[in-house]
C-alpha cells in the first residue's frame, strides 16, 4: 500500500536527477506497465521523452522528457515514475493512473504572517 509516508520517502530518496537517463530502470516500465499503458520512448524529438498513452495527450503527464525523471520504482501493484514535484503511479494490472502533486510547505515568513493576521 502506498501511504503518504511512502510518497514523502520517494521524494526524499530521489531528490536528485540521475547522472544520465540511461541510469533509469526503464525495463521496469516495459515489464510491468507497458501492456496496460502503451508506453513508448520517443527518440525522434528535440528531447528524448517517455510517452504514456493511457494519459490523455492534453495532460502534462502524457509526454515526459527523460532528463526530468528522477527514478522508476516498482511496488506490488504500481510502478512509480518519480519527478521533482510529482509522482505518476501506473497500475500493473489496469490502465489506471494516479498522480501525486507535491505541495510546498509554507515558509517561516508565511507562517508568521498567518499568525499575526
């Protein structure tokens, strides 16, 4: 089960980009999620990109530059594509997709303003 703590751990553990997109574990995507999500790697464009066809083309998560992916992590029922401020969870058993958007914690200044307003 993927909990809030697991998600926070993913952001902490994979807070930096790999040295190269070649360091990403791409076979995980093709072994576990390609069947239901029709995943492609586009090598033709100006940037090499991961295309997830189970996500509508008008979504910003449909086409992701490989150089923006921090990690690909398998779970029991999901495969996570970790980015800087979001995680895309792809189901291993269906075309279901779930996206977690990272929220920024309020700064000290914001908290002080809220206390005094």
